């Protein structure tokens, strides 16, 4: 059974700072890992999908890394902006080729101007 | 040109009523899902349909009945609503194969009073 943990639960940083969000998982036999962003009262926006064969994936100021052997992924945000304030969720397929995603509880990020 | 759209966005209803939430995707995906986000913001899978066929049914009361008239639509009907059903319900879709990206709708906030 796949379990996903995100630390910290909340993070507050000043604008311009580089930051790292962490995601750990218990079953390393994964197909992929997906990072989402959720704004208050809104849906989930897919940020990055990193395949199990990849070590990292980049989109703009975001960089996601994946280390299957240690069961960890990180989301690096460079030069943070107030508009980056949101809850960041990581999710993985449950396992055995299942398409259903198991989510962490998220990290609530606040970037202060 | 919204990829995954849900209606309504907000739904307030009394206990005991029956209500439906509709979901449509225009991405050409063959798998659709319903997720529930509880008051603690934790997201959990409820159902998954692939090409109109139910493939995942988590431990959900049988008051919840999904219906997929075609692979672009997955509606959720809830009978005899209870206070504990209050949550945000998210529809999502993907190509359904391991390793593909999931896209989410904006969510439907259901409040049972």
C-alpha cells in the first residue's frame, strides 16, 4: 500500500527566496510522480509529471527531482513570488499499474512580499 | 476550452436530498475519476471509470452512484445526503495507462445542512 508524506505541512518565506518542498513515499515501485498546485477554493493544477525513469523534470522556475531508491521527491521553486502562494501536493499511482492517485496532505506555501 | 469541467461549482442542500454533480472532459482521455477532499484537505479516490466501465470503487457508501454515459462524461449521483458528505468533490481524467498525467476539474463544494 502506497503512503505519501509531505513535509513541512506549512512554509512561509520572503519573496525571492529559493525553496524546497519534500515528498516521501513508501513503495518505490512507481510509474510516475505528479506535483500539483491548489489555490484556495480552486481545483488542482498539474505542475510537473516525472516518470519513474527520469531523475528530474523542469518547468520554468520549478524543478522536480525523483529518487526512487530512497522514496523521495523534491520540488524546487526558484526566486519565489507572492503568486506562488498555494498548497502544493504530490501524488503517485497506488501501485500495480493502478491509475488511481494517492496524495500527500500537501505543503501550504506562503510567499511574503 | 476548459479541459475538465464540473457543474455546479457550489451546492448547498438539506439532509436527505438527492443531488447530482456533472463532469465533462474534452481531452480525449479514456479514464475518469471522482476524488473527495475532506475538511482536512485530504484527497482520496472514490471511483474510476475506463471507457465507461467501472474499474475502481473504493469503500464508498452505495448512496454514491457514478454514471458514465460516454467516455467524456462521468456524473456522480448522491442519494439521501448526510452531513458527513459535505466536502469538495473533484473530477479528473487521464489516458488511464500507468505513467500518464492526470488533469483535475475545479471542484464542487457540497454543503449539506
